[in-house]
């Protein structure tokens, strides 16, 4: 699952590939925005944790990863 996180006052977004389902990521984002958690904590495919203060979230985009095509092919 590809997750893009926009952070206030930051020109770049955070992009990570997560093994969590879309529902799990959405639940964690909702809890952070509702004030139940002060940090949005997500773990990527490599086991690294990404922590973002909930009050600094600008947006979170949840979607399927894009598959990059390699090689030559007929269009």
C-alpha cells in the first residue's frame, strides 16, 4: 500500500510503502486527527517507523502502489 503524507510547513511529502491495509492506515490517521494519539505512526515494508505529529498533518493519500514498467514493449 502506498501512503503519501503531507506535512504543514514542509515543501516535500513523505512517501512510503506499507504492508498494512488501507483500512488500518485510515484508522490510525483518524485516531491521530481525533486526538486519541498525538503522533501518526506508520511502519514501512522495511520495518522503519515514520512518526508525524498529528497537529502537523496536512493530508494523507492512501492508494495502491504504481507498478513501474521496465523494458521495451509495443504501445
